[in-house]
């Protein structure tokens, strides 16, 4: 018992010393913490402040009564959503589109970064970087407008090539089966170049001596990539994978909504677009809040689970 008390006292003393060192560093670098205040204020006002409205999911909200004056209905709107005939379609569409996008979009920046990293011609490398980075700065509205023009069944150059090959033109925005392919491939085109910047920066940390030793030992370029480059950027890959998996239920609303037509709703209607239509267009605030809360709880759970699994399996994690 006495020994346990000694260990407890030592632990408390160690924790006290650690806190004192932290406070000392904070006082010494107070100007750096001052620069954090705008970011903290932004997060508090625009991210944590709106969480006050989460209680709408548990109330039968009436604008005339206000949030606190509206009657408490418990899980009514969650039950309504889970029993809705659209629930299975919305959930499956969201998961399929998110997973499909993750499977193709996540490795694309890695492959592009490796290709650019091993490009010997400096001018070609800079040109390729500029070309691949540029689509990221195109707004979502403009991007979807470009897709409509490029994929037009009457005047789009894609369908012109298809017709030149003797095949029938495809109405990409009018066929439900094409929606996911167009969404994912256009996402890769728009974001792969920008995403490769992080991996390009991580690759610069690889010691040239490792590559020189591998070349002397007769290693091929692919073997050097597999045994030297990939292990070096693996922590970065794990962190970005955790962040991607934690947003798997939050597929981009703007692009999905803009690409929707009455003909492709069976595959394009996802939880985020349905929440917008129910909440803002039909003014069912409590119902839409319940759907959004369900979505965020799933994302938060995935974040915790994936972060724990990554820490156990690779030693890299967000915390």
C-alpha cells in the first residue's frame, strides 16, 4: 500500500512539473498563442456555436415558439428517417459513392507525386505540375458546367469521339449508371494534382543516400519506390486516410446536387442532398437536423475507430 502511494505521489509530482513547464513555455511564447486567437474564434463561432441547434432533432420545431419553446419529441424524427422508404437508397448511395471515390481518388495523388518526383526533365516537371494543379482552382459550379459541355450528347467532344468510333452517343447526365463514374473521374481530374503537393513535400524528406545505396546494390526504380519512398510517406498516407474515412458519409454536397437530374436520382440522391431538400426547400427543420446529426455521428464514430486502428497497426494517428 505504501509503495502504491509512493508511485502515486511520484506520478502527481511528475504531472505537476510537466504542467509548470507547459505554462512556462506558454508565457515565453505568448505572441504565438495570440496569433491562434482568430482561428480559435472562428472555430468557436462557426463550428461549435451552431451545435446549439442540434436539439432541433429532438423537438417538433415551430418558428413561432422558438427552439426552447418547441415541444420535446425524443427520437421521433430519427424513427421517421429510419423507417422511411428512402433510407436504404440514401444510405447505400452515400456509402457506394464515397467508397468508390475513396478507392480511386486516394491513391491518385500518391501515384502522381511519385511520377513527378522521378521526372528527370525539370521543365516538363514544372509544366505537368501547373497543368495538374490548375483544375483545383475551378469552382464547383464552373466544373459541372464544363462537364455538361464536354459530355453533351449532341455537341460534347467526348460524344463526338464516341460517334467517330461508330457507337451511339451517351447521355452521361441522363443515365443513372454513369453518374458515379463521371463524379469520381472528374474529382480525380480536379483534385489529384493539388493533393499530390503534400506527398511531394514528404518525398523531399527521403535521404538521397538511401537511393544511392540502393542503386549501388542494383535496385530498380520500382524497388526503390516500394522499399524507400513508400515507407517514408506512409505516416502522411495514414493521416490523410484517417481524415478521408472520417468524412465518408459527407460526400460533397455542391457537386452532387449540381450534377443531379430527374433521370439519375436513383444513384445521385445522397444524404447531404436529401437533407438540403428536406430542410431548406420543404422547411422540415427538425427532420433535416435529425438526418444531419445521424450523418455526423457516423462520421465521428468512424474517426475514432479508424484512428484507433491506425495507431495500433501502423503507429501513426491523429492523436
